[in-house]
């Protein structure tokens, strides 16, 4: 005999899918949204103003200074930046007629930022591994000394570094520009040390039992597992070096080694008509900021996820 069982009917409330209750829109949430909108406006408005100025002529900027739209729309400023406009045409559009070797300065900035980033990240990773894994006398004292150097303003070390580079006859050379930055930095050591301390030691101990030394463990185990924080540190270092101005200005005064940030300052000062070429300057500034903006947009989420020093999951 077949027995059939029937389920007891469920209440209508139990069969109803769970829904998320929406928080009521009150005055506190309104203030929060207003502050968020204000913060976004304050952050975005300077970029819009730079873009608007770059698409305007210098003559129209004075007469339409309150307008948020380009004044007498033109792409002549970008043509001047890329060397596609003659000095006569530049003066006609209100420019100064001065030239900027944009591609040379861009190349120098890429070389300077890339070399200093690669060197600083590599040597800082090695130092951070030594502070996190190796046992040696005075380790904590040396690490505290490294952290203490973060309190020293960079202007205090500029003159000794300049005298050293001058005595080594490295002025106006790329080597003289990158030498103070290519080795380890205190922030990078602290950043990576915190991550290495949270990494599991089991794999490293197993490798030691198999006869692996610290150098092999560092390159084959630690570095691959620390790819995310190393990429984050490399991005932050590259952005900082890309925006570096004072040291390249102090050491590299010739066009052969002049970086883009210094080139923009020189371009601003070359104003035979008395007023700077604001349109050309803003166009060059916008183009010089594009590489950093693209990198940050591509890897910004990785920065946020790596700041927590979560280690190996």
C-alpha cells in the first residue's frame, strides 16, 4: 500500500521572499549625501577647469573668465604641446610662442619614474624581508631608526645629496637624478614588513627543511605571494616619482635630462609677451596627468584591497 504524505501549508509570510528594508531618508542622510556631493565637486571641479582652460584661447580667457565652458573653443593648445603649431600661429591664438619639447620631457619622466620605482621596490622588499624574517642583533633598533627618518623633511637631505652628486660629477645626468631614490625608502620597508609578518611561515619552514636558503625562499616563495602589496607599493612610488619636482630641478637643468614637471615650470616662465600661455600650460598639465590617472583607474581597487595587510588567505 502506498502512503502519501502532504506538506503542511506554510504561512503566507514564510513563503514570501525576504526583502531588504530600506532605511528611511532623513535629515542625517540628506546631510551625508550633500557632503559627499560637495567632496566630489571639490575633487572634480579643478580637472574640469583645467580641461576648459586647455580648450580655450588666452585672449578669450580674460573676457569670459566666469564661464564654465571653453572660451573660443580651440585645440591649438594641444597642438602647441605636441609641437604641431608654429610660433606665429601660437602667438595668433594668444600663446607666448615658446616651445616645449614634450616628447623628450615625457621620455625622461618615464625613465626617471620607472628606474626609481623598480629600484626602491626591489631593495625595500629585501630589507623588509630581513626585518620580518631574519633574526639578528639590533634588528628592532635599526628598524626604529629607519622609521625615525620618515620624520626628517626631504629639504634637509637635499643639500647633502646635491653636494654628493656634484662631487661625483653626476650633475645633469640621469644617474645623478635617480641615485638618491633608487635604494630603499622607510615607508616602503614599513609597508612590506607589515605584510611579511602576516604571511604564513609553514611554506618557508618546509622549504628550509628541503635545504632552501633565504635567498631562494625570498625569490621563489615570498615575492610571488606578495605580488599584490608589491604592485600597490610600485604604483604609489611611481605616482610620487612622477610628480617629483624639486630634486630633478636641482640636479637636471639641461634639456637632455629634464623631466616633464620641470619642463612645465620652464614653459610657464618663457613668456616674452609678459603673460603665461595658460592654455598651453593647462593642456600640457592635462596630458602629463593622463598616465597617472590611467594607472590609478586601472589599479585603484588593488591599492584599497592591499592596504589591510591581510597576508595569505
